C-alpha cells in the first residue's frame, strides 16, 4: 500500500483518509447545478464565480481535492457534445487553478476534455469509464497526472434499468484488476492509480451494500480506494428522503467505508465528511494503544 498519491504536481498523503469535494458544472445536478447556472431560464451557463466560491469553501472546510465535472452521470442522463462539456469545465478549472492551492480532479471520459483540463491544471483524471474511451489511456500515460479507475456496468442513461451480476464483488474486482493492469503496462505507475467500485453505477441497493461490506477485499490490489456515496440512491432508497436530506445517511455509510479502508471520500458535504474522517482517525489510533 502506497501512502502517497502522485499527481505530478504534488504527493497527496493518504496515511489518513482525505476528502474530495464535488463541483458539478451540470444543469441537472441535484446539489449545485442550478446554483451554478447564471440564468436558470436561459441555456445553461456556468457561473465561474459561484464555482470558485464553492471550491474555496471546500478548501476552507478541509478538502484536499475538488472534482470538477461537466457531463452529468446521474442515472438516466444523456450525453452532451464535447464542446459543451469543455465550455462548462475548463473556465472553472482555470479559475480554481489561478486562485486556490488545491488538487483539481477532472470528472470526464473524453480524451479531449482530459487533455484540455490537464493543460488548465487538473492533476487527477476521474473517469467513470476507467479510461476505456478512445485515446483516454494514452492521454493519461503521456501526462504525469493520477487516474481514478471506476467500475460501471452499462452506461449512465440506462444503467439503473438493467444490471446483472453472478457475484458483484468478484466481477467488480476482476474489472478493476484488468484496468489496473492495462494502466500499468501502458506506463502508469501504481503511485498514480486510484480504484473505485462505483457505487450506484449499474447496481442495485443490495449490490451497493455488498460492495461496501467487502470493500476491504479490494485492498489486495494494493491501491488507494476512492468512494462516492454522497446523497446517492443507495442512501435515498433506505432513508426515503430527497438528495438534499441524505447527509446523515451518507455520513453513516461513509463511516462504514472508512472502516473498510476507503482512502478518499468524494462528497457534496465536505465539512461533515471531514468531521467523520476525524472521528474515524481517532478511533483508528485508539485501537492501536
Ligand atoms: C443520487 C446521487 C443518484 C448521485 C446518483 C448520483 C462517482 C464519480 C460520480 C463515484 C467516482 C452520482 C463522477 C454520479 N459518482 N466518480 N462520479 N466515484 N470516482 N450519482 O462514485 O453522483 S457522479
């Protein structure tokens, strides 16, 4: 287990879990999309000042990473043109880079968006398609950035309509193992790789909780584990509340993920997540006495 993530520009210490705050530059985002739209009546326009304010608050609350995404990956979401995705994310990355010292992650599957985001200062490529799109792997190889490889069954538009596993943890494990091997043989060293089981991406409530329960098994890949649980339907399906009211449930599930070895927590609620990480870290230290 490597204790640092190498992004080319910095080494992120993962001796303790760290928090990644979500900056969604998408109009349909449940937490901040419409807040980031300048004129809700008109075509979606990214408000850079609002995105920057959000990133700044995240940093003040203790996030070490901000994840900027412009392609909605919510269940049922449709694809958008690359130009639109670029228009959404690049100005935000440039503004964050110019004003804050925080590691920027780009949530995209497009090689072109990756390239321009890296040029603008992104240090992590967070790809829900695990670098499977054309040229995505070579863009990552030719840069110094870190990559997050996530498991998904199907595609966002339809993934929650039909999913099928014989053994979800085995299938997700083998997928990640294969993608990690592809990255390593293409020239990405293990210090630059994160893995993610992809909660909610083509998975039932039961699949998600089975993966959560067996998260520690993924430690055998000897790579840091990122988890994205925040406000997802795996919480909503249990507490029966809309996304903005899923904080307590999300933190409870985050505690379980931390207990099972999660190293990076992707969240809409940085302050609460940092508190949970502090409680977990104190508990971990107390265990060792
Ligand atoms: C309710 C709330 C229903 C949220 C669905 C969603 C992950 C991720 C997303 C993740 C990594 C989302 C970009 C989807 N989730 N990246 N991205 N891991 N690495 N759905 O789990 O939040 S967006």
